[in-house]
C-alpha cells in the first residue's frame, strides 16, 4: 500500500477535494463565524500541501518557492487548528452556562 502510485492518486484527490471545497464554500458567508473562517483556512492550507505534493511528484523536491509554500501551509493549518480549539472551548463553555454561542 506504500506504492508511489497510490500516494500520487491520493495527493491528486486531496488537491481536487480541497479546490472543490474552496470554490463551493467561497460563495457562502464563511467569514462571518470563527468556524467558517477555520474551515476555509484549513481548506486553503490543505490545498497548499496537496499542491506541494503534486509539484514534488512533477518537479522533484527542489522547486521554486517550496520553503515559502511550506511556511504558509503550516501557518494556515496552525491557525485553523487553534481556531477550532477556540470554537470548541466556547461551545463547551456556552453549554455549561446554557447560553447560545455567537459568531
């Protein structure tokens, strides 16, 4: 299962799924809530990493802007994950106090 062909197919599917999600979600008001912003940030980060995988398949491990793409990808995924922690924390806190969670 560690066949490079399988990995290439999965990288392509991840890239396509991230792109389709971003395009479909872009028409929604995703920027209005913490979770919406987190979803879009995660999708963009995944798209960057999937793009990097595809670039590496085609161009090898040294291609222009690789370091910059890695930095941006890690930064986006880090922000997305911590924003999800924040959303979960707020939701749990609201459940305890029986107040609705706003944006």
